[in-house]
C-alpha cells in the first residue's frame, strides 16, 4: 500500500501560482511562478502531520530607474524555498475527516538576492509577504488532497455494514449463518511512520442462526462519532447459538422415525417424535405402534458438563398415554436400557465445536463479502458456554469468547474518491 507521503506527492504536482507583484514603492515588479519539483516530506509530531514542502520559485524582475528607464534580468530568477506546514486532523460528528493545514515557517535555501545591472536587490521581505498572502492556496491543496485520499466516513460505513452481512458457516442438511449486529463504534487516528491509519473499536452482537429462524436486523446507521481513548487488542464475544424446536423435531424424526424398540420378545416402532419446553425443562413425546401402541413421554432437565464440554438431558423420567393396557404394563419398554438411545440423541459433545469456533469465525469472515476488504486475526481464544435457555419456540445457548484479535483493513477499503475538478 502506498504511504500517505507517496500519495500526496503524486497528487500535488505542477505550478500553483503565476502572478506579478510589486516589490517596492518604486513599482519595481517581479513575475513569479511557484512550482513543486522536489518531494514533499511528511512526519508525525505530537499527533500532527508536519510537511517540508519544497517549492521552486522562478520569475522575471523589472526595475524602474526614473520615469523612462527600466532594467530587467535577462535570465529568470530561480530560487528554492521550503515551506514548513502542519496539519491538524480531527473527526466530525458524522465520521468525516477534518483537515486544517497552516504555514508555520518559510525556509530559504539561499538568501533571495537578485542582481540586476550591478545592483543587488534582496527580495526576502517582499517574497515572505507574498508567500504568507498565498499560503491559503497551498494549504487548501493539502487539505483537499488528504480528504480525497481517505474518505473515513465511507470507509467506516462500509466496514459497519459489511461486517453485518450474514455469512454461511454450515450448509450440510441445515443452513447455519453467522450474523453480527453492530452496536457501537469508536475510532482514533493511528500514527505509523509515513502512513495514516485508523484504530477502530467495533462492538457487535454475534448470533448463530439456522434458516428456520428470522435473521436479526442489520443496524444501518452509524452512531455519532466517538473517540477511541484506550487502545486494546482484546476481543470479547458473547455468541448466541439458537435452534428452533421445529428444526430439532425435523432432525429427530429423520433419525428416529421407523426405529424399532425391542426387548424380551416384544417390539414397537417409533412413528413420530416431538420435543417441546416445559416449566421444568424439556419433554420428548414418542408415538409408537406395535406390541405397544400410544405415546411415551420423557421429561428431563438440560445440563452442561463444563469439564467434558457436553450438553445432555439429565434425570429422565417416563410417562405413558394409551388405551393399550400392554403399553401401561410394558416394563420392558420403559426400562432405561430400552430407551437409552433417546438420551444419547440428546447428548452433544461441544468440545470439537468450541475448539473449531475461532477458526470458523475467522474463515467465515474471510469467505464473506468483506473478504477483500478486511482480515481478521484471532489468537488464544477461550470459549465457555454461559447459559442454556429453553423458550416456547427454541433452544438457546449463550457462549462467551475471550482472547486477542486484530482486524486489518486491506488497501481496497481506502477507495479514493473521484478527483474533483479544480
């Protein structure tokens, strides 16, 4: 990526001023052209950008002697001057970058003395005044080009919206999305040698969303500008994974419908499965047909084993609803060994998922529509489930992710605005 110094030098070229000026009360005149022929040097000093702006000053001098005699230099005067300029950068409330450049000092490489017909004429006082009078021309060029180089409002709006675009992280059997909802934004200017950068803190809520669940809304409008006073490379994500009972029942019916339960010479076939939340936890209804006809209800409470990172249903108990006396007396069916497979279906080892989550988030971001704009680097992440919630319509798992992260903006983010007509 080109440095700010390189960009400024490519943008600010040519001759800026062409003007006749009177140098004294005798109406002696000097025609001046100010041209940039050498590179502008940029450096950071105390949160300000400082420029050494070299200019080549060239012109013709006419000296009046009496009323009718005029002397002029046959060879145009050529002088070199360096303008010491400083730019204060700040953000407006709408995140656009304000640039205010001022002329601090005029440094002559050689005293501007002109020799005409054996007469030495020191032009410094008048040229200093001329440069002071015209410094607005040069400072406005610098301010305009900085504005053209980095449209911070457009960059941050794009980052704000791009990071909220849903990203597919699974499409086997069930489509699952990773969805960020932007909440807060803070920015500070980054001093990095000859480069102009941004430190950005972007806070989002992150959800894992199945296709049976409404996608969370995207926050369209940027909040007002907020200064980032403290720089951190840490990341803290609260990740809400949610899946509906409709989806759970569909998967369980695909897995269990038609399964035969047999024991002690009896057998019955599962015809349907339905799970739902109760005040005490989770209920599973099995509709069966065969030697036992009717419905079996299994009730239990969700549990998370932090040591083994396993979700399961504990303390299953059984109940039946049937006019079939055989089902009421079917000890063989209600024996825990016969229905153990149901408990196993509800046991989920999260260790591989938790271990893969940092890579999933990073890869998902890289594969998303913002991939050519930003890079996400995650290191030393620790993922811990916080809470398991059952609602009327779904099962929710809240995860907390802590660690370190860096978001790098690619060169394409800093899309330059079209050159304005001068």
